[in-house]
């Protein structure tokens, strides 16, 4: 029937976008469960699952800081270093044109770290909120520069760290 054909085409189209491989998408929809296509599907599923988990990774920490209205015990330097590392991972993978399923988590971890950094400045007695906003803006600018301006060998060194 026409509606069955439409749903098969729609499923193949969706799987092609997710897997990045039209041949495997067609095979899987047809019920041909080759080892290569199953490995690809499993790999992509795990990658997207990690991205989904990374969206919530730092939320408890963010909520805890907001509830306590204090940054006591939070390492600003640790957050800055982690943000630099995940920005380097993003920039390297982006420049290599790797699938988003391999590095998408770094985007969400970096964004959540930026929120945490801003909160540390907001709730710290020795640091001002305006300094925090300036730091977040500088980090975002630095992350953008990493993605487009830093030569690949240097990105590879950052990503390997």
C-alpha cells in the first residue's frame, strides 16, 4: 500500500540522517541485520545517548549552587581547565568534520560549565558578577577562535590532553 511505502521511505530517510549511511539504513529497514550495520547503529545510539546524558550532566551542580547561593568549595580553576579541554575537543572534531555524535557532548558540558563559572563569580565574595560575565564572554570568544582559527596540529594537542 502507498502509506506503507511512505513509512518505509520515511524510516529509511530518518535512519540515513542518523547513521550517515544510506546503504545500512536501507538494509536495516529491510530486516537485513548485518554485523557492520548493527555496529554502526549501536555506535550512533551510544553517541547520541552520551549527548543526551551530557545535557543534564552538570544540572545538579548548577541547582546546588543556586540553592546555596554560595560558590564555596567550587574550584574556578578546575572549571576553567575543564572548559578549555572540552572546547579543544569540540574545535578539533568540528574541524575534522566528524559526526556530531562523536563530540556533541562537549558542547553541552562547555555550556553548563559557562553557567557554573558565571555562578561562581556571582556568588563568590571575592569576585564580582561583572568580572564573571567578562570571563564567560572571553571563554565563548576563545572557544569560537579555537574552532576556526587555531591550526589543526595545535587542536590535536589540546584534544589529546
